[in-house]
């Protein structure tokens, strides 16, 4: 079931590997889609606004762990492509200890800082108790998010994208079933929706961990491989820290935008909550394709196959742009209908605000599609710091423009909406120039060697 991406047709290999990752992330969205849909339909607009705001907070916290696991996955895939299993297992052990310690620390800190976090989000008084109730329960799932992502990125690094999909799919179905049971049948309200998500996360984290330990015994570090070397720890820290910072900056920027959105009241909060869900669902396949492209690049970079990496870049751009263009048209045309998945058709004000958001973002999905490929490329060739730079440019532009323009008369929330694609496009230009410059430098180096 493990796939060597250094062999076979480039486009077919990437698509076959990316397919389960894309489907898996679609199912992961179902964790929060189920909460949003059931809460919005059965508990009302206030509950929807609270869950939407809490979702942004939880995404920021879990992004720290996901980023660490994603970065370590780049190290595993490099050594897998290089056929160095000893160093790969040494890195696996080092990553589990380091990232596991971070996950426990994050879990403790967020419980201690809960009141301060809600205040930072500028949570309206009318939603404070509801958000506090939801967030207190959902925080119990943080450690299980680490477990699932640690083993999922490990398996993907060695070419196995199917097993993470299986566990995530089962957990998504469990989440939906428990949502219906706890919220509708038992009447546990917003706390029931949170409990359903945590139980599903527990199932996926413990399940994939047990599978990897039992069925993929070759990945288990041997006793002599548990003595962490400076090389293995350094590589894990470098790649994981870069990916963690990237994910954290990305989601911290979104968290700041959420705080700005909250100033405009419940209607805008509810519209933004529903719009972000649709937005994330729409461009998520491009994001996962970028992650698959990163693993493809890393394996081939480890194997020393530079021409195959170049071929992969051209193929990935074609595939991503075709998909993003098609999704842009669909979201732009059907924005009001898509919003009615979460919002009652009688909520005309919320539907109007949400449609405006989706039509602005939906017109520029190609911009974020390119950005995901750039992130994947720089992680794959061993330059994860460049992904951080692009994220800072994208999110920094978004936050600064939003906070400058939103208070202006006649602009309001439209300033927030337009700041997002402007940030994407600026980061694309910088990243594209960096790729061109890197390629040009390598060509000059080859030419100089030939002349000498």
C-alpha cells in the first residue's frame, strides 16, 4: 500500500496519491460541517455564530500541531526517497517525543487561558456563555488531533494515503451520528455538538496509532535508534518549526480577522461562519493537492531526481489551475444556494452578507491554488522557511488591509473580504519570483561547471 513517488508517470502518480488525501480532508471538514449544519438548523443563528467563532479559534490551536506533524513528514519523505530507513526511524522517534510534549503543553495552556482567549476574540456578551461552553468541551480533543495527524503524515510520507482516509472517514461518520444523537435526540445543545467532535477525534487518533504500530512494524524505531542525534533533532526542529510557524501565522491572521468580523454583530458573524465553511470546502482539494505535491517533491529531491521535480511542477500547476477555475465559477454562481445549507432561507440579511463574501473570494481561488503549490514546493526542496515568508506576506497583507479599510465609511466588511485575495496574489508574485530566481541560479551554476 506504500507508494514510491520517484517512479511512474508524474501526473498519474500525483493524482493517485493525492486522491485519498483530498477525500480525507473533505471528510475532516465534515467534523465542523456537521456541527455547523446541525447547530445552525436546530439551535439558531446565535449558536451558529458561537460555533463559527470557536471553530476559528480551534483551527488556530490545532494548526500548531498539524504544522509540526506536516514539517516532520517532509523529513520522513526525504529519507524514504533516499532509501535511508535508519535515519528515517530515528527522525520518527524524535518527532513523536518533541511534538507530543508540545501537544500536552498546548492542551494545559488553553484550559488555563480560556477567559483571556474569549476576551481576545472580542466575543459579544450575548454569546460569551455559549462559546465558553462549546470551547471548554472541544479543547479535550487537542491531544487526539496530534495523534491522528502525527501518524497520518508519517504514513503519507511513505506513500500511504489510503489508511489515513479510512480512519478519518469512519470518524466523520461517527461524528455526524453522534451530532444527531446528542443535539437532536438528547437535547444537549451546543455542548453535545462539541462532545460528538471530541469522541470522533479520539477514535481517529487512537485507531490510526494502533494500526501503524501493529501493521507497519518496519516504521517502529528500534532500541538503538532511540538515541536521538543532533542531526535528527535539528532537522525535525527546523522543518517542524517552520511548518508550525506557517500554520500558526496563517490561522492567527484568520483569528484576527474573526475578531474584526465580531465587531460587526451577529448577522455578519453568522454569515462569515457559513461562508468560511464553504470557502474552505471549495479550495481544500487544492490545498491537499499542494500537500501531495510537497511529498512528491520531497521524495524525488531525496532521490536526486531533479528533472522529475521540474516535470512535477508543470503538471501540478496545470491540474490545480483547472480545478480552481471550475470551482470559482461554481461558487460565484451558486453562492446563495450554498449558504442555505447552513442558513435558513428566511435569514435574508445573513444570506446577502455571506453571498458577498463568497463571490469576492470565489473569484480568486486560482490565487490560493498557486500559493498552496508554492508552500509544497519549498517544503519539498528543503526550504521550509520560504513558506513562512509567503504566509507572512499573504496574512500580513490581509490583516493590515482589513483593519485599515473596514472602519472606513462606505467600505465596512467589504474591506475585509477584498483584503483576502489581495494577500494571496501578492504572495504568489513573491513566491513565483523566488522559484524563477532559484531555477535561474541553478542553470547558471550548471553552465559555469560546463565552461570550466
